């Protein structure tokens, strides 16, 4: 095994061959030696300090070089297998004992859980709920959700919309039969008075709840979808162009 003496050049380390044991392995440093090493490095910057910009540029170049490359199914399988056997990959690949699971559960109970480490009381939850109601909510639209639907927004009309959309959610394509409940009928422009086929779509409950935020985005999205599917027409400012002859 090759050993280095004081004054020998670091390039001699290339003489190490696979299987050689590092000369530092199993070597016990004295406290005096450790102190001298510590003193020798005080005030010195690490080799990574100041390289943030260079590192970012390097990462960008690596990212650019990987664009367009196709990862084969075999490579994906190997990556997945390596991840599963890697003990440092989160908890994946680890079999937690029942005792370990119990300790984790106990560590998050009672005062150790909740906001800022405190359990939320019913009163606290009630106050939080009230603080987000009505005009205090960022999605408040002046109370239009409490306005009644028009008489033509009946079960017959809803069935017509569901039938037009093949009884599938127009966003996730889940079928009504698969969901086990009737699809919701959503007004594209959020105006309950405009119950026209050009302004209504079929949605599952999950997708319908997502439309409560970013309403402008969803309006444009659904109008584009309806235009593509059924050739319904809309103006550039998202107004409905009704064709009473076409239905």
C-alpha cells in the first residue's frame, strides 16, 4: 500500500489502486493534532464560498444539456429500484417497526400538534371559520352565491347538459357512474341567471370546488373548451354569443 510522507506531492495519490486502504483510515488523531488543524483553518473560506453564481451557471448548463433526452423504461425501472433500496430516500424502502410508528404518533399528539404546537379548540376553529366568511373572504363576490337560480335551471336542463357532455366531468373525464353521484352543473361565467347550454358544463364535485378560485382563468378555459367541442361562440371579453336557432 502506498503511503505519503510530509512534503510529497498530492499528485502521487494517483498511485492508489482500487482496493487500497487510505493511509488515514484507523489512524487516531491526538487532541493536539486536532487543535492544530482547527487553528490552521480558522478564518479561511471554504472552497464553495463565493461560487454561487458559478454553480448556478453550471446547473443551468447541465439542465440545458439534458433537455430533449428520452429516458427509457429500463432506466426508469433502475432508478426506481435504486430509490427503493436507498435507506436515505425518505422512509421509502424502510420497514418501520410498530414501536417506531407508535413513538412517531405519540410525538405529534396533544400539545405537540396543532398551530404553533398548540391543539386547536372548537372555539378557535369557529373563530377561524368566521374570519373567512362573507366580505372577509378574498373570494367574496358580493353574495351572488346566495342568489336563487332561475326556474329554467331545473333537473331537465341539468340532464341535458350531462347528456351533452357524455356524463363525464369535462376537466378530469371521470364518468358519473364511476363517481357514484350526479355531476354538478357549473355556470361558466358564475352568473346563475345565465342558464344556457353555452354557459354550463358538467363537473365532478372535486373539480367544481377548484373553480371557486381564479375565476377569470376558469371562465376562459371552459369557454375555449365549449367552443372547441360544440362550436359555441364568445366575444373577446368573455361574453356569450347566443344562437337561439342552434339551441
